[in-house]
C-alpha cells in the first residue's frame, strides 16, 4: 500500500520530524519529488527511522556508498536542488543516529541559504519602499484638505476618496513587501548564526 503526501517545510529539522512521525505510524519514506511530494509505502509502525544528512557535494557518491555498506537506504529525491543532501533510512535497531555528520556540508548549505535570503531581503526592501513612498506622500495633501473646513464640499469628495484609495493600495502593498523583507532578514540572521555555530564546532573538534 502506498500514498503520497504534499508538504512544504521551512527547516530540515521539521521535515525530518514529519518523516519519522510517518515512520511511527507505519509509513516508510520511498521517494521525494520537487521537495514537496513525499511518497510512502506501508510498513510496521516504528520499524524505520530516517535521518537527513548534509555532505560535501564532491564526496556525495562516496558517502552514499559508505552508507549503503553500513545497511542504510538512501531515499531518492529530485527536483529540489539538494544534491548534497542524503535522506538515510534504516531499520530502527540499526540506525546509529548521526552516521554521517558532515559539518562542512551543513555549513556550506547554511551559507548558501544566507546568501539567498540576503538577496531576497534587499529586493523586498527596495520594492517595499518603492510601493510605500507613493502612498505616504499622499498623506500631507489629504491632511491639508481635511483640516480646511471649506474642503468638505462636494467638489473635493472625489479627490479625497482617490487619495485615500492611493494610500490604502500602495501603502498596503508596500507594507506587505517590507514585512516580507524583514522576515527574509530574520531568516538570513538565523542561517548565518547556524553557519557560525557549525564553524565553531568544527574548530572545537580540530
């Protein structure tokens, strides 16, 4: 019996937790496509355990061969751009818990993630400002009109309505994009912090 589950994850920790929760329910991971479609095959509940490992892209083949020799199954995944990641599955009693612990691979990954987030953050910040400024600059004219009692005549009603719509439209879009930019900067900070932590751990064990 097989089934496919559509899922999107923001971290490998959450992804691994999900896969192992499925293992506990009696579903063994069989394949992943496009980083979102998880294909499972039925098994005994808790029979398998899965670990996601990052390795140096130059030694991926060697690490896969070593894992297979030790009784692990490397789950195929495609369309996700994660060629240097291994999804290792084995029977629970055979899983060593950290068979492949390549901090260099994880460090490279988080550095690349940080670069992407910094680029997205810059783009969102610029676009957010571009959209927000037109809305902001319409505020003074509206305030001027509203503070003038004579402005509350019918001939200014359409002008006021148009300017308010401009503020709402451009301001809302601008604030949304800026919020996305802030989130990207936060993700960038997290990725850099993780990369530095891994670097410190590597120096500690050297």
